């Protein structure tokens, strides 16, 4: 028996927690097949794998949300055939899901301390005691949080820190973090990693679930890869590089994205933006996009990059400036105006803005193109609608059991494909995509980028808003850097490198 650095006992192998021989079926689908996974004090262990590989099911079993069909979960010397959520928390197991599961209307202090009150089954709540618990946790790891601020007013990064502090208030010994950096900028990611280092020094074990391979290799001590519900490889991070990790996750090598096609220099721009201004959001924005061009737009959180896209799509119209599509001036005061002008927009938050999550896949794909499948009296022609959906789903390779299945049943990568299909069916002149590969696995990411390249090759103009620097370098002809609501730089040719973009962002 070894101590874990906090005075508590760990198992014979030095692990805080060990899941052994875990299997789980859902009907005829094998979600997990004889999976063994352990975590040690003071380490980051990444659980990697494509969507549908079994990562989420394994975490839910460890957290007591799902019951395994076989296997045991050991914490210290005690083994369990299954755990309940209350048992898992009592054993120091905390899971921070992508939505953080916080109470938006409560303060930071209340969110941090409320679980402690529930766990202790206290009947009365004293605000001063809540604040004392929260302040102690926040000071323990040296982060800055406004304890009185409502969570709904926090940035994504501060919500992440609030969720971590809540876990520590429960005396968590192992924290599972599901896609912790998905919505964070590079600067926020590095700040989070500094907090992770503090937690490691306190003997806390952290499990990352992430699709971002560069971050996985930077932060992890060990990596376990699941594929089709089985562990295909597990070892120290030194045993992996990006290529080996990609092969383990997908089962095959994923080729690097080739350089973008060369552009016709004499081609008239598809989109021209001149002096676009929205008071308090961005100012004097000027750029153009030619046929076949993929233009990258990047900037730190709050730089104005998303606000520019939303103005072009009519979500929040600009106050001044001109917009021209195919040489004709257009007035964009609404989303309807933008669509009529031939502009499409894939938002960053696909779950709340991009799809109707509980509606069938077919309805989502057709949402912007009903005029193409309706006949007399505006009645939908079922055969035409089905043909359009099947063609779109096939072209973009949406993996689905049925076009009538809800979008919620799809993996993250396939949900993103549904959003793309909706616009590609419409066939816009210019397609704007905000963080198009966030939260999708490495295989789906390459397929989505290849699709964008193919559409650009066919003559579409594409704008990609992203802070994924390698992605921008791989797929874009030019990259605009937005800072303080203005275009602060443009990179192309030999200057379009990861180092140059990072310098511009600093």
C-alpha cells in the first residue's frame, strides 16, 4: 500500500482508482468490451478515441451514472461491482462535463459550495459559510474568481475554473474533465494548464478527454486510447507522437491536408466588405473573398471576430459600411437578407444555434431549403425531399441509422456534418464557419476540412473563424488577425505559419 501524497491510501499499483474488465452493452451494441483503466495520484491521464469509441460510457460507469454488465471499480483496497453517483462523490470521484453542470442563476460561491451542503445533508444554508468554503478553495489553487458574480455572466474559462473549484470543495481525489479546452482560446488553455499543474502538486489525479492532439501530448503523463469499445493502446506519453496517436484512434494513418489550391488572381471577389462598423463591437473592417478562396479569421476571445461574422449574416446588423456579393451591393439587416444574398453561416455553438437537436436529421437538412422541395400550395413533395436529404447525407458522409433519427443520436462530428449539409444543400456563394471542427474527433476533423477544400475548389468562397492555429495554416490561403475589433494583421504566402500567427495574437 502506498500513500498518494495527501496522506490517503492508494492501491497496490499506486493507483487511486482502477476500472478492470469493464463491459457494457446497449441492446445489441457493444459500448465497452473488457476495458481496464487506472489513474495515479498527481498525474494527467488522457482518455483518447474517436466519437463512439466508448469514452463517455466508461466515465459514466466510473461516476455511477451507468451500471456495467461486467467488471469492477476499485478505489484503494475496496472493489465495487457498481457505484452510485453519491458513492462516487464520497470516494472523491468528480466529473466535469462539457456543459459544466453549473447553476447559472447562482453566484460563483454558491455553485462551488452547494454540493458540500448537499453531501452533508445540511438543512439550512448560511451565505457567510458558503462564501468561506468557496474562498478557501479558490485561494488554495491560486485562481481569481469573483465569488459574488452570477455564473451566467462568466466567461467560459471562468466557468471551467468554477467547476474545478466545486470538485475540490468536495475533496476530489480524481477529476475527469470532458473536452476541457473546447471553447477556450490558446491563452485560456495555458492558464488552465497552470491550474492543472497546481492540482497535480496536491496529489489530485486528472483524466482528460480530448480530441486536441497537441494539447494531449503537452499535458499528459499517460494516454489510453479506446477504439470500438476496446483499449487498443495505453502507455507513457513519451511512447506517442501525433502520428502514432492518430493511427491508434482511427485505425489508419490520416494524411496531412495538402496545401490549398492556387487562386485565379484575375477573379472578381465573391464578397467585398468595406469599412464595416458596429459601435462597441468592431470598427472599419475591410476585406474580400475570391471564388475558391478559404480565408481564415482569428483573434483572442472578445476580439470581435465572431461579431463580424454575425453582422455579415444579419444576426446583429452593422451600423455602417458596405457589403458587396458578386459585385452587387447588398443591404443586410436580417438573417433573411443574408441568405437571399447568398451568404451562409455555421455558428460555433452547433447544439443551440446550428441544429434543432431533438428534430429528425432530415428536417434539419431541409430547414433552409424548403422552397426546393415544395409544390403547389407550398406542400412538401416527400419524394423530392427524401432525394435531396439522401444526396446531401451521402455527399457529406453523415453516419446515421435513419434520416428520421433525432440529431441528438449522432456523434459530435456527424452533428457538425448535419449543420454543413443544411448549408451545402442551399449552395451559398459565401459560407462562413465559426470553429467548424471544435469537439469533433481527428478523423472527422480531416474529413470536414477536406470537404471545405472541395467546395472551395468548386468555386465557393469560404471564411473559417478559428483559434486552431495548425488548422488555419493547413487549410487557408490567407489569415486575418482581429484585435480590439479591428483587422490588425494579414498573413499569407511564406508568412502564413503557426509561429507568425501566434506572434500576431500575442
